[in-house]
């Protein structure tokens, strides 16, 4: 049975068997998992391209990498603040309500991305030194960061369009485009890094150009081709005909207090979480920086390799966000709980298997990234420590996707922040002085196991199911 047919069961209040529920979860998860894995593989290749430029190039990008994550996380919080509303409206069969949210999200996301880019440009020359970088890598790190910051509008709009399509149940198009983006990233990076000899700057330009192409295509499929959410391209569109003039229709893009207020309520805890979690990652980078260039490079590459392990969890989490969002919107609470539990179980099973593979093949994976033996040795040790934490990391990732779909973003933020700042950084700052990079990754594994346990407790408590955007009579 087609994916959209099964999704319609949620909106129509129809009964679904256990096998149908599992099939729907898998159907929604597989495209996202493939996209996440391909993104990681391509990023893996991307990092390997830079890695072969030497440890200094790896360290330069690794130094500012966590800050780029922070900026991306802030953009993601805005996108989810609006897309969760879209999922709830679609679940309630209110497609015009969903399009109303979409129109306003385009304006708000565009303005937000400009603000983030301006902030990034303003601090780029100081950032490497704030993070504990040395003169040896500061110039390249600064250049990489400012170029990524200038391309922020493309990252923001690509993320918004992709998230909106996924919340409508269309996982295929965003996944295919993300795979395409990864391939373009490799091609453009090869051109800029090797053919044009631009080094670290070429890595940033290649990534930015790939994101630009992807953003344009994502917006096309969302705004012109989506069955549920398209805004343009239909001469006889009922939506457009309900407005007297083109100017009147454009006025519907003006942000309103109810939609922006709800987006703020959902997105603000996530934004705060990303700020403080991003800050925690930055502090983690500062903890690693005094360990030397080899440790910085090993840490950066090990993070890249580990992402190959946890990206399937994020693919399943995206499916869970869609299913829970539409289930909450449709008022199908028992079905929603079932989707949540099955998604978390699937995520833990998949990531446990991926963790086993990472433990076994850690030396080969690190050797693919760099020929530097010291970097390989430290990276392998870090990855084999982290492999033990993957099952509970999966619980945290997928349960967080469930809670986001319900619009419950405050408690996940509190859990993540308390765990990160109270456990990981405290342990890491102590263990790094005794065990070096191995101590930092041990602290990470302990914290992820704790965080996953608390997320499971929140999931089984069930208070998150009381959330909802669409008010029913």
C-alpha cells in the first residue's frame, strides 16, 4: 500500500494494524535514513579531501565546526517552530491552515537567516581565537567560517522547504535532493580544493554552492509541486481565487501574532537548547584545543565518522516527528503513542547494529580520512569508546523527534542541557587532564547513556501527548 494512503488513515481516524504501523514507519524512515547516510558518506569524502591537505587544514575546520552547528541549529529551531504547526494542521485536514503557516514561515525564515549571516560575518575574525585556536590555523578557520556564514540563506531555506515537505509526509523528494546535494558537494569541493587549489576556502565554497542549488530545487517542489502545500503554479487555484487582487494575496505572507507566537512557543526552547548545546560543543572544543593539533584533528574526524553511525537515528526521528505531528493533529492519541514507541524501538535496534560496525571497522574508517598515523590512533580509540553509547543515543535522538512532533520542546531542552552541561562537560574537563582525548570521549559516552535514559522516562510518562496546535470544538 502506498505511503500516502497509509498516512490518510491517520487523518481519517481509521484503524491501523501493527504491521501497517510498522510499514508506515519504515516507509517514512527509509528515504530519510538513506539521505542521512549518503550525506554522511559524502561529508566523509568531503572531510577526507580536506584531510589529505594535512592536519592543519583539518584542525582549522574542526575548530569552528561546532559554531557552524550552532548557527545551523538556530535556523533549524525556526523551521521546526513552523513545520510542527503544518503537521498538526495537515493531521486535522486543514490544508489552508497549513498553507497559511507556510507563507508566514518563508518570510520569518528569510529574515532570521539574514540576521544569522550578519552575526557570523561580524565575529568571524575573532572566533578562532575565542575558541583557543593558534595563529597556525586561525586564518583558515576564520575564512572557512565567514564563507559558510555568507551562504546561510541557502542552508536556512533548504532546511525549511525540506522540513515542510517531510511534515506533509513527502520524505522522498527531500531525501533525493539531499543525496544530490551531497554529490554536488563532493564535485564542487573537488573543483575548488584540487583543480583551483583553494584549500580550506574551496571546501566552504563547494558546500555553499551545493546548498544553493538544493535550496532552489527544494523550494520549487514545495511551492509549485506539493499536493498539500503548493502556493503557486495553478491558474485556477482556489486559494488564490479567494483573494480579490494579487496584492491582497501577497498580504497573506505578512506574519501574524497567532502563528508566529505558536512558532516562538515551539521554537524558543529549541533555540535556547541549540544556543546552550552549541555553547557546550564549543566549550568541548576549547577543552580539546590544548591537547594539540593532532588531538583536534582526531576529534574532528572521529565526529565525522561517528555521524555515519547515528544518522539513521535522525532519519527515523524525522519519520516519528511527521507521524506524531499528524497523529496529534488528528486526535488519534492511542495510535500516536504506538507510533512513538515503535519508532524509538526501531531506532535503538538500528543504531546498536551501526555501533557494532563502527567498533569493528574504526581503523579502516579513520585511515580513509587521513594518512596521519597519530590522528588515526587517537580517532580509533575515541570511536570504540563511543560505540557503547549508541543504543541510548538512539533513544535520545528518536524520542526527541517524537516530542518535537507533539510540540513538546521545553522538557527535551531541559533534559539535554542539564545532561550536557552537568555531566559531559564536567567529566570532560576533568578526564581530559588525565586521559587526553580518550577522557573527553569517555565523558561523552557516559552522558549520552544518561540522556537516553531520561528521554525514555519522558516518553513513557506520556505528558507530551497533551500538546497540540489545532484546537478542536
